[in-house]
C-alpha cells in the first residue's frame, strides 16, 4: 500500500461518512401520505432525468472513448471512462439523498428549526463527501494502477469534465425552463402562488432545484477538484524533474494528495460542528463549521509544507488560494446581497421601469468583475513567485497549481453548504404543496434565505476555483504539448486569443436561447393544461406533472448538445489546424473572457434576484407595484444568467483546457495543418 | 517638397473640397423664420457643448503635455498638441456644417427628395473630408518636420485619441441622456409625439444627434485613420530596416501615404457620384458612390503595390483589410436589420414580455461576435503571411498595418455616409417642430431610415478598423518597447491579460451608469418644466430648452472623467509596475475583450432598436400593444449599448494601445518596479 492509496482510503472514509449521514436521513420520518406522494413525484422526476441523461451519456462516453482509443491508447481511455462513471456516481448519490432529505426537512420543520437544519445540511454533506471521496479515490487508484504515469490520469479529468458539462449545462437549462414556465403562467397569468400544487410545472420546478443546484454544482466542483489535483501532479512531476528543493524525493506529489486528504478530514469535522451547532441563526451554524474546517486545513498545510519541503513556501501558495477563494465569495456577496448598496440601487432604479432595472443590473455585474480578477491576479503572482518561479518557471507554475489545491481543499464543506440551499428550498415547496401550517414554511423560508447567500458565495467560489484550475491545467497543457513559449506577438497566437475570447460569448448566447426555447415549450404546456383539464383550478382535476417533467428533460438533453460539441471540438480543431501555440493563445483568451463573462452573468443575475426580493419586502412600493413589475423583469432575465449561462462558463473553460491537455501529445505531433499550408 | 508633403497637399485639397461643399450648403435656403429659430437653438446648443468641452480639453491637453514634456521631450509634446488641435478642428467643422445642413435639408425636402438627399449627404461629406484631410496633412507635416523620426509622430496619434475619448464617451453620454429623457417623459408620460416642440428636452435631443453621431463618430475614425498610418510608418520603418523586398528604398513608407492620398481622391469621386446619382432610392445612391470609391482604391493600390514592391503582396494585404471591413459592415446589418430573422425573432419574443425581449436581444448581440472575429482573424493571418511574416515577423506585422490602412483608405466616404444619417434625422426633427407638411417628414423619414442602416454598417466598420488599428499599434508598441516576446506562459503576462480583458467590462459599466445618472437628471428637469411652466402643454408657455442642453452638457463632461482617466492611467500603471511584457498581455486582453464587448453591445442595441421599429410597423400587435411596450424596454436598454458603451470600446482599445506606444521608451527603461520587488 502506497501513500496515494492511503489518501484514497481517506476518500473511502468520506464515502462511508456520506453513507452514515444518508442512513441517518432516511431513518427520519417522511411525513404524511400527501408529503410522501409529492416527494415521490420529485424523486421520480429527478431519477427520470438522470436515467434519460445516462442514455445520452453512454453514447457520448462511448464515442469519445473510441476516439481516445484510436489516438491516445487504452490507458487514457480507461481513465476517461472511470472519470465519467465516478462523476456520475457522485451526482447520483447526491441527488438520491437530496430528494430524500427535502421531504424529511419539511417534516422536521414541523417540530422546529434545529432538526430541519440538521437534515437539510446532512443532505448537502452527502453530496460534498461523495464529490471529494470519489475524487481522491479515483485519482489515487488510477495513478497507482498506471504506475505513476500522470499522462493517463488526464483522461480521468476529461471524464469528470464531460459529465460536468452535461450536468451543469443540461441541469441549468432544465431548472430554468421549469422555473420560468411555472412562474410565468402560474404566478403571473393564473395568479396562483408559488409552489401551488395546481400548477402543472410545480414538480418540474422542484426537480429542477435538484438537477441544477445539487447535481450540477456537484459535478462542477468534482471537475475542479480532480482537475486541480491532476494539474498539481503534472506540474509537480515537472518541478521535481527540474530539481525543486524538498526533503522528500516525491514531495511535490505527496503534498497535494496529503493536503486534499487532510481537507476531507477537516471537512468532516466542520460538518459535524455545523450540524451540532447550538446557534439559533443557521448562517452562524454553517459559518462556524466552515471556519473551523478552514483553520484545520491551514494548520495541516503548514505542517505538511515544513515536513515535505523544509519550509513554508508551499504553505503560502496554498494559503493564498484558500484566502482568494474566500474573498471572491465575500465579494460575490457584496455585489449580490440586499445588505449592500449595489442591490438596493437596482431596486431604486426599478422605479423608472424595467429598462433602468436592466441597465443597472448589467452594470453591477460588469463592475463586479474587477476585484475577483485582481484577487486571482494576486493569487497567481504570489503563488508563482513564492515557490521560486523566478529561478525556474516550472516551480512557479507548480505553485499556481498548489493555490488551486488550497482553494479546493475544503470542497467537501463548500459543496455541503451549497447543496443545503436547494434542499431547504425543496422542503419549503413540499410544505406549501402539502398544505402544512404556516410556521413550517416560515422555518424552511429562513433556511432557504440563508441558502441563497451561501449559494451566491458558492458560485463565486466555483468561478474562482474554475479560473485557478484552468490556469493550472493551461500550464500543464504547455508542458504536455512541449511548448515553451506562447508568444502574443505571433499573429497566430493573437488569432487564437481572439477566437478563444469569443467562445464564452457564443456559449452564453446558446445557453440563454436554449432556456428561452425550453421555457416557451413549458409555458405552452402549462397553458394547455390549465385550459383542457377540467377542475384543475379548483384543485379537483389532477395536473399532468409528468408531462412537464418530460418537457424540461427533453429540452435540457437536446439543447446541451451543441454547446457541448463546441466545447470539445473547438480546442482540438484549433490545435490541429493552427498548432499548439495558437491553441495556447486560444486557451488564454477563453479563460480570461470566460471568467469575466461568468462573474458578470452570475452576479448580475444574483443582484436582480435579490433586488426583486428587496422590493417584495415593501421597499419602493413593494409587491404588486410598478417597481415590483420592473424587478420581476430583471429577475427573469437573471434566471438564465445566474443559473445556466454563467455557471456553464466554469465548465467551458475547464473542459477546453483539459481537452487540450489530454490531446496535447496528438497536437504536438500533428498540429498546425492549416498553418503549414498558409506558410 | 517631399512625397509626404505632396500627400499632405491632397489633404489640403480634401479640405478645400469640404469648404466648397460647405459653402454650397450654406448658400441654400434655411426655410422660414420658425425653422431658422429652431435650427438656431440646435446650433447654439451644439456650440455650447463644444465650447464647454474645449475648456476641459484645454486643461487635459495641458496636463498631458506637461507630463510628456517631462518624460519624453518636446517633440512628442508638440505632436500631441497638434494632434489634439487637428482632431478638435475636424469635429468643429463637421458639427458646424451638420447643424447648418439639417435645417436646409428640411427646407429642400419641401421640394422633393433629391435636393434633400444632396444637402444631407454633402453635410456628411464635409465631416468625412475634414477627417481625412486633417489626418493626412497633420501626419505628413509632422513627419517631415521631425526629420522622418516616427517616434515623435506617436504623440500626434495620442492627441487624436484623447480628443476621440472625450468626443465619443462624452458625446455618447450627452446624446443618450437627452434621448432617454425626452422619450421617457415626453412620449411615455406626457403622451406627446417625438420631436414635439413642447418637450423641453427636444432641442437637447437634436443637439445630441450632432454631438454623438457626427462629432463622436468623426473623432473615432480620425483616430483610427491617423493611428493606422502611424503604425504603418512605425512598422514600415522596421520592415525596411529588416530588408523587406522593394523597388524603392522608402517603399514601405511611401505606400501607406500614397494609398491614403489615393483614397481621398477616390472618396471625392465617390461623393460626387453619390450626390449626383439619379437613383430614386437613396440607399442605391449612397451604395453606388461607395462601390465606385472602393473600386478606384483597389485599382490604385494594385498599381502602387507593383510600382513600389514589384509585386502584388502589399496589394493583397490592403485588399483583405478593405474586404474584411465591408463584410463586417454587412454582418452588422444582418444582425441588426429587420430584414433578417435575428431582429424579427426579438420582436416575436417580445410577445411574452420585456424579459424575453431582453434575453433574446442579449443573445443576438453575443452571437453576432462570431463572424466578425473570424473575419478579423482571417485578415490578420492573410496580411501577415502574404507579406512574408513567415520569413521575417517584421514584414508580416507591417502587412497587418497595411490591412488596417486598406480598411481605412475610404474613410472619407465612410464618414460621409455615416454622418449623413444624423443630419437627415435632425431635418426630420426640425420639420416636425416647425409644423411642416406631412410630406416633408415622409421624405426626411425615408432618408433617415436609410441612415439607420448606414449607421449600423458604419458602426461595424468603426469596430473593425479599431480592432485592426489596435493590433497594428500593439505590434508597433512591442517594437518601440524593444520586447521580442510576450509569453502567455509567464504568469505576469497572464495577469496582464486578465486585467486587460477586465477593463472593457468596467468601462461598459461606468458609461452605462453615466447615461442612467444623466438621464435621471434630465427626466426630473423635464417633469419640473411640465409642472411649473404655465401653458407649456398648450404650446403657449415656452419651454426652457437651454436648461436641458445644459444638463446634458454638464453630465457628459463630468461623467467622462473617470473612464478617461482609467483608459490613460491603467496602461502606464501596468507598464511601470509590472513591466513591458505584462503590458503586452494587458493590451492583448484589452483588445480581444474590447472588440467582443463592442460588437456585443453595438449589435444588441441595434437589434433592439429595429425590433421595436418592426413592431411599430404593425407586427405582433403594433404600436401601443403589450408587445410594443416590451420592445420599448429593449430599445431603451439598447440606447446606451449602441450609442455610448459599445462605441466607447473602440476608443478604449485604441487609446490604451497608443498610450502604451507613446510611453514605450519610458516603460522599457523604468517598467516593472513592483515585479522587481516581488522577485
């Protein structure tokens, strides 16, 4: 048994912990018959989506597997399939438990907030532990099995990325189509409240929370997690070959493995503390867990740094990543929470109508890019130079990978806190649909509102980690493609940069349009049901929930094809046609523009959402006023911004860099066909 | 007399031609007393804006001049001041004539379309000829005076760029504040028609057309014009030193000068043809002039290429630029004209409300970035490799500069066609305000609608030329800063790239917010006047036009400060703190992201505008319907998109590259202070 497999065992420990948590949740009461029935619809809908998705995934994974077999060999192909399967498992576990925890949270809320918080958060923790457990387990097994050859490992990352694409983009389209459809016809046209069981799209809407916010987010961070580990191993191998100073001849590989394993332990401690917190305020409970988890990781990383490298430079690189991640989360909150002036300004601007609401929301999102970018820049520079990038660039690039590892070390906790939100949201939906007493809904609403803040922070964190992971993967790609220079003065690099920077805009347009198309279908179906099902408005006729679930599912799966193909084909195409250096420019452009568009769209959307809620609290006229109507317009535009297009950018930049990394040997050998013709 | 001064003489010829056209316009009747009065208000307002602007400009130019004197020497300082003054002159002449041609176009329209078209187009031609005449004259005189030392010439470009910043950003804020203010209170709240003389903001609105669309556009293209010439001289000098193959030892400098001189002659021919065209359709008249002008330039450039270089490679580089410019214009039309599905789709989506209108408009803008970027990429690659960039990179970079020259060779015509639109628009406004017969307004409306299409194409052209000019200036910067490599694998370059790519987002947010702020002030003032001036609604009380003009003026001048400072300080700051290579990455990121944001915003805005007009033609419910209201929301959001923030990006990327070029010697010597500390 080597050290990597020991770390893998920690992953197994995380999975066992998830299992225990899951059993604990399932042992709780699922409430009365009506609640069980409704929860059953949601779970069935979620599983129906997954089943259909797996069908397409099987075809996709099969096709890419053949492509890899033909071009790169069986080892990478196996790693790819394992990566895909592990990511699927993580999503499956998370969804399974989330759709079981939702109704039990509602039931527990009948007896008070504490029990409800515990179940909802445990549900999120299952997702978090599945992500990190499967992540470190998969990498450690494959790394050992392939005799410590990191090249094959990249296939694992590609597998994870591919599933993340389907989960994030498909999930994002699913959830927003259902949400917009349910709101527009139900709330606006028919005048019935949110989560009303008479609304045919209401189940699809609740399924969407799980599909998009639980499974999508989980797959996204699973990708970042394994991506950062793989890039750290790649760059660590190079750093050791270049003679990085250390006390152990495998220090540069041991360090990230041990750190992530320590992060899992720290996350478990944090989760236990948050679950058992006596704080009345759920936010405080979650915060206390996160802080303690973070502190544990920081201490362990300092110890590990001293033990393996004989100093604290590696520790500083890790610390910088962790701090940058947390600060980006905080900045996200400042730009998207009604406690700060940006959001209240949007609400104020809504008084002059929808147009001024839109303009100010767009402006807030655009402005909000500044500090995160500067933070990422500082993170890159500090981690590069502290590790000695000045002496040898390879050392510095390894430092950047370490800062990504630092940011992602407490992924288990981050995902737990994040996935807790949609579970609480679902619990509220079930409480409403099942007609539970008002006090129950108040408790779930309180949990949900905390969840909204954590979700915003989680989104910022996801973007930050995607940026650092992509940059680390980018450096790893250059290593693998054997290019030592990506010169912007070469027009071919510049052309790559322009095209790469363009792709996030195209991706944003495609995903927004997909949501529109899917939402339109949903709107028509809901209208049709209201018209044709007798007694539906009186609560006598039963709405056809399954039909709406089916529309969201079909639309999501259909619409994610084109963006998916673009994300995979374009880096390979650029590399083969214009060469590795153009591909380097392309990735640089794509990462820069992708991070910006991601922050812009996610924060605009979050700010609009909370501006509307701020108006609903009675400000500037309150609910039903013209100001509120303007606020609703912004919120509706913001839905695909923050839950579909924005988060999809994370996947886009990571997927394109890892595709480049996997196919780097091929591009190094055959790349630049068109360029050679021009020349 | 050298060849450059001869080319400068062609510039004098252009100015004389402008003078003759201007005299011709002024000799026409300015209509009845009421028309003269109204036109007087507009002209006074425009001149008041210019006067106030000049005051700030004087301070600004003085301050930068001192900075240059202290750091770079008196020659660059003089060139800077001359560049600023020449740009100011061009704007002044153009505005002066535009505000004189508007009322005469209205008067001529009483007697038929042909005369009206001739005056409006002649007015635009004065602006076009002023731009190219002063541009080539200034560069040729300074180049000769400084004994053919191109380094000092960059100051001229910086002067032009600085004024363009004020004209484009300030003008954009001015025109949209007035437009939104006039529309929102006048049309929506008070229910009076557009261009109604009872509306206090109506004069400011008409002034805005001149300030933004005539002077702003003119300064923008003046900057591109001289910027492309200066970069061609810089890179041509380097190419000759590197031994580019030619039949004349100054071929690489002679060629761009002669080509632009030929372009002026071709533009004059094109203008004369368009003016005297017998076509009933004004679009055809303008097109015929443009095509013939283009063909003349193409033929001459082939001849010059053969004469100076002994072959057609330089010709191909020029041709590629010209074709790319025209195609980008055409693509812009496809994405923003109601003759194509993108715009009608937006109109269709407006049926489900403002939110879907906004989402589809944003998606159209984002999608529309693809083809222009690919066209620019093709232009860069073809012009680089055809000139032998493969053998020697310097030759290839010179080729890129030539393609920018090619695109800008018929600037005289492009500006003429472009500035014609706002003159026709103004004429319609005056006709409406003066109560002229309906037939007059129909004619000006027809001229105006053609102007809208040409404006969209002109915007595409301005973006394309800004992109190519910036890339050429970027290459010139690298030469001047003596860097031979801008390596994206260096984290410092990557950090520069991220920060550079971020700036257009910040710039976009700031300019949008400025429009909002200024428009809000305008709205309050118009409301106040409606409330407090007795008899204003009955047409008896006289609105205080001057007050509204003053609000727009003050707001525009105040709000352009911060964006202006950012654009000038940030490249110098990055260069001094992080070094020339980081600045290179910064410029690469800024140009890529700036071009994308520019296309996105300009085309979203244009598409929303025409979607609204398409609905007003009676589609999907027509005027007054809910669909129309949704369309108005999109149009209002689109106003700052297409007329303020979008076009400001052109300035931003050119200004930042030329600032870097001018201060390159300083940065090469002292740059990287912070970086050296970190290391």
